[in-house]
């Protein structure tokens, strides 16, 4: 489900305005409510925080969305999470990623 979910989330942030993005988000929450209820709950709580980007002018939104800063962080997180392999629960991976982000922030 990773690729279609990522495409769906991308469509929310590629919306032309905040009301359109919220409408797309509402439809996604409904779409995944039965097949992936935990994902649906996460979308309901986490994605609206990211919609604050719609308060910026469009040219700045595009620059922020295509920033290499996120890619750099992902390249630092990915190898460390692969070493651990499977995580027993969501809290354990959140602890690891938080520790990595704190380390990067300190650097």
C-alpha cells in the first residue's frame, strides 16, 4: 500500500488551495477508514499540521516541498532503521527516529 498511499498524500499537498486540500484529506480519511484504520487516524491528526504550508505563497510552498533538507534527513534515518530490522511496536521506532533527529539537530 506504500506507493498508492504516498500518491494520495502527495495529492493533498499538491492541491491548489487549503479548502481543496482539506476536502482531499477528508476523502482519504474516509477511503482508508475500513482498510487501514490506524493510517486513517494518523491522517486525521498528523496531516492537518502540515497543511499550515498553505498559508505561504505558492512559490515558497513549492520550494519547501522540493527541499533537499528532507531528503538529507531521510538518508540519515533510513540506514539506521534498516539495521534494527523489525520493530516490536510503533513506540520503539518513534524512539529511534527521535534519537536520530535529536543527534542531527545537535550537529
